[in-house]
């Protein structure tokens, strides 16, 4: 997001934190309500355009939200969405993305309260690795046949039920049910980043030819924390194709340090 949308989302994040600071707010129930609003806004294009129209007064849009959602979702969700539509948005699609992110964040807050946030973050990463290594699973979970939505949810529940935290299962089921144009891999990566942000850390996907030792992980973690000025969660992957060294990806930034990368560079220079 850029400009006005980024500022509006940040305001929504702050309001979500305030709401969930109260023990009267059930973050998991709030997540369900916000997920339902996401589905509504994703489906009703004209509605989200009205709610993000800069020519319309913010209070009028908030009143419309109250009339539409009151009695359909809980008060905290109505308050949160009302606050969002009072803000300015760069595009109507950004509003949908913001509500979806806040739904996922509310579930992560529930995990944080339960003391399982670190486990959820790790399980999301591991599920992403399994997905990458199992094309048949990805295919089964990403088929475009709408009739298979229930089957896909049941497959996730069979895979994760009793083996993963309930919040992990909820997040992945919701992603499979409503991918909203994203690949499953992209969705899992976004959820992992949200979990890391909740723990005030960045996520570094580290690929090496062989598993790193504890000492190597510690050194790399300290070096990245110093470089980025914050704690960095290391998600480790092993790929013999890198030949040696490591490759580190944080968001869109990639730090190359593998033999394969250097060979590619030499090949490019010779070809030039």
C-alpha cells in the first residue's frame, strides 16, 4: 500500500491493538467477524467504492457501516471498520486488503494471549515448506473448482488437526477458502510476516546447502539484527542446489552468498 492507504491501515492496526488490550474483546471472534466483512467487501465492488469515496463524508460512511453490519457482526468489528472508512484510501481494493490483514492479526493476537504465537509462526513456515515440496498438495488446495471449497478445508483440517495450533489451522483454512487472487505460497508468506511483526521481528528465509549449526545460526541472527536494527526470525531451508554458502531473503531483499550465485555471475560475465 502507498500514501493514504498506508496511513489508514496503520490507524486500523492501532485501533485493533487498543480493542484487544481489553479482556472484554475476544480476538478470535473479532477475527471471524472481520473475515466475514472481508468476504462482503471483496464481493460487493460498488459498496467498497462507496466506502472509500473521498467525496463522501467520513461520518456518513461510518453510519452506513453501522447500518449494514450492526447485528451481523460484533460491536468491536463494527467500530473497527467504521474507523477504517472514516480514513482516506488510495484505492477501494486497499480497504479489503486492510480488513483481511486485521482479521489475520486478530487471530495472531489470540495466539499471543495463549502463549503460542512462536509456535504458530513456526508452523506457518513449515506448512509453506511442505507445500513447496508437495505439488500434489498444492494442486489439491488451489483448484479453481468452487465446489471443492469444503473438500479443501477438510483436507487442511485432516493435515493439521491435532498436529498444529488451532490458530494456525484457522489461518490456513481461511486462506484456502478465500485466496483473493494470491497464490497459496504468497498467502502463507504474508501470514508468516504478520506473525513475525507481531513478535516485533523480521523474517529471514535462509537457504543453505547443508543445515546450519547452532553457532552459525546465532552468528547469522546477530549479524542480521545489527544490519536491520531489529530482531530477525530465521526460517531455515536446505537446498543442495545452492552448492555452498547461504542465501538470505527478507521481504523483497535478497542477500546472495552461495557458490551457485557466484557461478551464475561468472557465466553471465563470460557470456557478455
